[in-house]
C-alpha cells in the first residue's frame, strides 16, 4: 500500500510540473486562455488518491502527513487562483475536500501510547497552527471591511454626511470579497491539517467546539461564495456572510484562549 501511495504522489508531482510547463508556454505565446488545466486537475486527482491510500497505512504516518500538507497547499492555491480569476461553484469541491479529510483523519485517529506524539510528527501541528493564525487574520480583514461596507451603505442610504468619510463602496466590496476567498483557502488548509492535529493531540477531538466552529465557518463561506458565483447572493448578503464568518473565527479564538488557561 505504501509503495502505491508513493507512486501516485510521484505521478502527481510529474503532473504539477507538466501543468506549470504548459502554463508557462501559454504565457510565452500570449494566449488569453490558461493552458495546463487538464494536467493540473489530473495531478490533483492522483495526489488525492495517493493521500487516501497513505491514510490507511498507520505505519507510514510521516509520509501521510507530508502528502497531506502538500495536498492542502496545492488545493488552497488552486482554489484561490481559480476563484479570483473566474468564480465557479464547482471550485467549492476543494474546501469540501478539506472537510472530508478532517473527518477521515479524525475517524482514523490512533494516538500513541502515553498520549505523547513522536517528535518527528509534531511539525504538522506547527503547520496547522501557523495557518490558523493566517486564517484568523484574513477573516478579520474580510469581516471588518464587510462591516465598514454595511455601515457606509446604510449611511449613504440615509444621506448622512459622515458616509463621505468612509472608503468608497466599490473598494470595500473588492476587499471583503477577496479577503473572504483568501480566508476560505486558508481555512481549507486548517481543516485538512486539523485531522492530523486531532490524531496527535490528547485534548482535541472531532466533537470539540473548536472543530465545530471551524466547520461551521467553512460551510458558511462555501454557501456564500457558491451563491455569489451563481448570482444568487447580492453584495449585502456576501458582506453579512463575511461578518458572520468573522464572528465564528473570534469565537474560535476565544475558545482556544480560554481553553489554554483552563
């Protein structure tokens, strides 16, 4: 099983290189349509298959965590780049994959005897925490700019002079929408690596409020971005979703802080 996982991940690596080469050639020719899309999605599919195979082999945990971190990084970059270039509800399958990995890895959790994770495996927890911080920062930018947008829109509707002191609505709209996409991409990595954190933690479990809040935030973000891509959600609705996502992120941060001092 381990050798099959290695072959699949290696084939995915070749696919990524091929996709990059085709993209570079398309840019060199001045083509408006990006090339290498089929190679990229094929490589991501092979990578996903290799990661799935590696997860069922507990003896190769280090390889599985490495494949997981690489998959999360590639999926987040693909989602971020593609959604910002051309919003599509189909791209939300990548954040859904992050949630699926969280559930799968939490279901396969087998903590080492004594509750202590091997030192060589703890790096994945550090990666997880780093992306948690990055996600909270992106959620803060998205939520605060969305709140400013809602306030400015309300003041303009009431014809208040104070509305002129706030940034223009189009600038705020671009900021919170792009920041929400970035936050969703980062949350994808948080959830994907969160399964490994559950496996290596003696306090964290799938039923922990931290996990519930993170999943709720991802569901909210995906729903809002999907409806927005389908032109079923207006600017105000997306702004409210960004504010709601910020509230969930703040609650998650407070739970983490209070839990660490309990």
